[in-house]
C-alpha cells in the first residue's frame, strides 16, 4: 500500500491535471456537455495507455540505448524540476509549448484533441514518462507492479474526474485559485525531481568510493 500511495502522489503531482483545467476549458468551450465528457474519457484513456506502455517498455528502452538507471534518474529529475519550476513561476503553458503561435493556431483549428495536446504533452509528458521508467527499474516484483498499475489507474480516474468537472472547477476556483494550487504542486514536483537527482548522485559516489 505504501508503494501505491507513493506512486500515486508522485505521478499525480507531476501530471498535475488541475494545471490542465484552463487549457481544457478553452479547448472545449464550444462543445456540449456530452462532448466534453467524451473528450475527458478519451483523454484519460490515452494518458493511462501511454503511462502503462512507458512503465513496461522502460527496461527495454534503457537496454536498447545503453542508458544506466542513475543517468535516467538525473535526466528525469532535471525534467521534473523544470516542470515544477514552470508550475511555480506560472509559465506551465509556455513550458508545455502551448504559447507557441503555430501550436496555438493548430489548437484553434483542431477538432479532436484528446490525444494531442491534452494527453501529450499536457498530461503524459516527459516528466511522467521518465518517472514511470524509473519506477520500472525500482519496482520489479509482481506485487509492486500491481500496485504501480493500480496507482496509474487511480491517477487516471482522478484526472478524468477533474477534466469532467473542469468547467465547474474553473468557475469555482477562478484563474487565481487554479494558479495558487499549481504553484503549491510545483513546489512538490521540484522536491520530487531533486530527490531523484540526489539519489542518483549518491549512488554514483558510492560506486566511485568502492
């Protein structure tokens, strides 16, 4: 159960579905309630599939590219830290490439956006993908894998509920409320990234000392 809670908390913080609420509201402003619910469901399914594939394909990707676990932890930690910093400074949309004029123009014309940009890169971005690859190396027993998968499904459920309620959340919290929560989550995300980097550095130093 500890594994489930840790993976859920870490993954939910990195994905930060609340930070996607303003984007989701903007993209679905012309849709009916049933269409919004369908978009929420499709986006969640895409996110879950991407995260599960990332978890199980992690070992093969590392072996194929000859990447060590410590190198992945440092790289993933840096990505997570930058994502957290973007949340903390209020530049999350720019960090995700949403402020790019070409991307924005494409979004305005796009009819179906459950896969991109909502699932990728807004939710299942490099930070969450690298995090799951690291989990793949850390949790390899059958019980641990089951807990990780359950945590991914729980994060998917939470994401679905948040996206489905995004228009109500946006009205209730407002832009300032969502921004405040995103900044708090950003601090947590930075802490997770620093933890992964420090763990990798300590592991490397121990190897050198030996």
